[in-house]
């Protein structure tokens, strides 16, 4: 555990000139703004916010995850330091440290929206109820999707020296997120960006005749969570094994 903490601290030191903190400073207000959709209707403000934020996240989060994971991995390419680094640090430790750093940064990001929803709800006196489990599940559901993207982008960044490639993947995933909401759930299951919405516990009804929208609560989609968690574990295991064998 001490070695992991030391490796993570080293990765944070490498980040000083990567401007990742600047990226976060720019992204946090934007993501917070996306969590204030409930202001349009105080009667169901919390429900609107929980429904609206994941729709924005499906577009914004893939690019943010790609930027963070790519910049963290880019350090070693800039100085052609991979071979030298492998003499002092095991490949498994390097891969794990980079993943943990990216996961920690996204954990900070994913706390912004739940806090914003709560604060906005108190300020505008939302009338509908919200529970601690709603807040926690919302944060967790958005975070677990980000973890999937972090692993995907990290392995691409470590495989390809040209970091334009993982950034392009992030843009493609964001575009998929933009259009994924127009597809039925049977199709959305195969589109990674759509899981921001698939893991939502709020649904929407559109009354065509009255041209009105209503929102309703659903059960927490633990089935989708289990599927995504299994994919993440499998992908991390395979990616870690590949990286270890690649550098040995």
C-alpha cells in the first residue's frame, strides 16, 4: 500500500506541467451548470436535475476522461522515458498508479454535480423529495461509467504514442453520447456513452397532445451496474496483463 501511495504521489508530481488542473478548473463550472436544469420547475426540480445531468455527461465526460487519461500517460512519451522508467518501476505498478490518479481526479469531478443539485435545490426550494441514497447512487452511477472510459483511454494511450488517437476516441464517444438518446434501450446497451443515461433512476414521459413533459422515479438499475462492473473488471485485468507482458 505504501508503494502505491508513493507511485501515485510521483504521478501527481509529473502532472505539474500537464495543465490537467486547468482542464478541471474549466470543466467543473460547466458540469455544475449542467446540474441546474431543475431550476426550470421548482415542483420537480430534483427529478429534472437527475434526469438532465446524465444527458450532458454523455457528451462532456468522454472528452474529459480522454483528456485526463491521455495527459497522464503522455508524460513518459515526451521524454521517451518508458524504458528508463521500467528499470526503476514495475509495469504493473506504473499502470496501476496512472489508473488510480485518473480515477481520483474523476472522483472529484463526479462529486460536483450531486453537490450542485443539493445546493441548487436548497436555494430554489425544490418541492420534490430527495434522499441520501438518490444522491449517492447518482454520483456512483456517473463515476462508474467514467472509470470505464478511463481504462479504455489509458490502454489506448499506452499503446499508441500519438496522443491524438485517444483524444479522437474521446470525441467519437462524445458524439455517440449526443446521438445515443435517440435510440431505444436495446441499442443503447451497446453504446458506451449511453450508460450515463441507462444508469439513471429517473424517466420522462412526453405528452404529445398536451405538449408537456413529466418525470417519474424508477428503481435503481443495479442490473446495468453489474454488467458495467463486470466489463470494467475484465477490461482492467486484460489491459494490465497486456501492459505487463508488453514491457517485459
